[in-house]
C-alpha cells in the first residue's frame, strides 16, 4: 500500500524522540499491544509528527491516530485546541480514536477491541 504523505514540522522530530523515551504508563502499555504489527498486521508508530502536532500512535495503512488523554484534557481550553487539531488532521482523511489514560490502564481489552473494530470496518480485507 502506498503511503499517504502527510507533511510535518521537522522541528518536532527531536521532541517526538524525547516523548518516546518519557512515555506515560498508558502509552507504554498500549505500545506493547500495538507494536510489531499485532493488530491484524497493521504497522503503528508512536509519537509521530504530523503537521504541527505529535500524535501518540499512528497507523498510515488505516489513516488512524490513537490518542491517550491525560488529566489536562479535561480543561476547556485544551478541548478547544483538540478540536482545531482534529479538524486539521481530518483534512488529510485521518481519524482519531481517543481513550483516557485510565481506560488504557484499567480496560485494555475494550481499548484494543475498539481499535480492532475500526480496522475491520475500514479495510477491504475479508480475512479480518
């Protein structure tokens, strides 16, 4: 499958590397489940720069971004910024699935089920 080229701010590369080394527990736990193509063979990347943002997890084959929201996402100002971010990313036909840090830590089964369901619904592979 040919990759969709999504531009990114090259100044974010080092910050993305730093974030990979300073992940939250939820990010570490979810990465263990997503890495090495464990979800139906799809390749996920973590702390991926896209446009002027760094997304937690990205699968180019599905056009899927998975975000883990921490405490600061409950603030109204952050919520407004998230809407702007989602709108800009949606212009590239990207979908964002959001989970809270608590959901990932305490209910991984349903988090993975939601990601798997998205994969099944958005691919033409009858073997999924």
